[in-house]
C-alpha cells in the first residue's frame, strides 16, 4: 500500500528539520508521538523538537494544504496545544504562506512558520525559514576529463588519487 502524501510530508519535514536543527535552536527533532496535556488530554503531535542542551521542547505540526492557507483558528489550536503541554513554542510546516490573522497569532504565540514544498523528499526539497532558504537537489553527474580526489581529515590528507576519466 502506498504511503499517503500527508504522511510522507510529515516524515520529510521531520527529517529535514532534524538535519537543520541548529538553525531552529534545536538539538534534535523526534518523530510523531503522544504528549500529555495539563488538561488531562493527550495530544498527538507530528514531531517534537528538543531544544539544545535538552532545555525544553517545541511542538511541530505539519499541514500539507496545497490550496488553502492556514487560518488563525488553525494556528490558535496549535497555540493551545503548546500551552497545554508546557512546550516552549512551536513550528508549523506548510507549503503556503499563512493567512494574515494566522501570522499575527503565530508571531504573538512564538510559533515559527516553515514553508516546505509539498513534493519534497529527503534529497530534493525547498525549505524556507525566516530569511533562510535550504535547497536539496539530487541527480546523476557524469565527469569527463581528469579527476582529482582528495580525502582529508582534520586538515591532513588521508588519501589522494588522480585518474583520467572519459
């Protein structure tokens, strides 16, 4: 059975946020899990960002809505999850910009917005956050001519190889 597109989107977002965790002030990003709320309710979250030095966590929610932008009610619901679980803030990942009211609520509540292309994979992606853009592109590369490969560790050569490739 094929993985549903929204599930793939969540998995790719979690993977990429973990790869760029430092940019978000995080040490690590964990996958989907259940977090208990102070209200007595359990919350299923798409991912959990553990802050550097394990000094708190962020709730991460992914919404792969391709035609409608998140509205203020949607962001307010995430803000309540943050409050109820005692999280230090949140990250919402979407393919589109937030609606005007949603942006205001997100700013006020400390929810960071990340834009991730809906067709992203762990190797091919466009991820935008504040003034940063992360791009991944994969493909086949053919090299003709001379190739010089140097493997270095701590500034010293480990291996050097020159080849003539055609």
